C-alpha cells in the first residue's frame, strides 16, 4: 500500500507547479493558487503515509522524480515548453534513477 501512496503522491506533486503556472494568468490566479495549495497538501500527506514503510531517501527520490518527469511532460504537452533530445534524455535519466532506487535493496 505504501508504494501506491507514493505513486499517488508523485502524481499529485505534478499538480502544484501546474497550479502555479495557472496563477500567472490574472483570470485564473485565485483558482491556480488554490489548486497549487490543495495539490501540495495532498501530495505531502500521501508522502507522509508512504514513508511509514519506504525509506525516506527512496521515497523522496521517487516522489520528486515522478513530479519532475510528469511536470516536464505536462509542460511540453499543455504549455508548449521546448523539447530536445537532451531534455528527453535528462528525463530518462531521472526515471532510470528512480527505477534503480526501487529495484536496489
């Protein structure tokens, strides 16, 4: 169950930078800020639950890895952020590091 919590926490981690991006537009400033705060709280609570069984270093790395990679893809797909082979390789390295932490004992 802890890994389920951790994966969910990582997915919610993607939401708060999106909320902050939304808050940069005057029409969605209040909603974006509220969304960011909500996603931060949910993500943090789920990380707290996950850390009951998963080592702190592993949990934090997985949490931030999911958040970083997911936010990168949201930026590319929704906000038209720039892409390059090097940027995709960087995200692949993040994912590889997270997978390595999960498989290593």
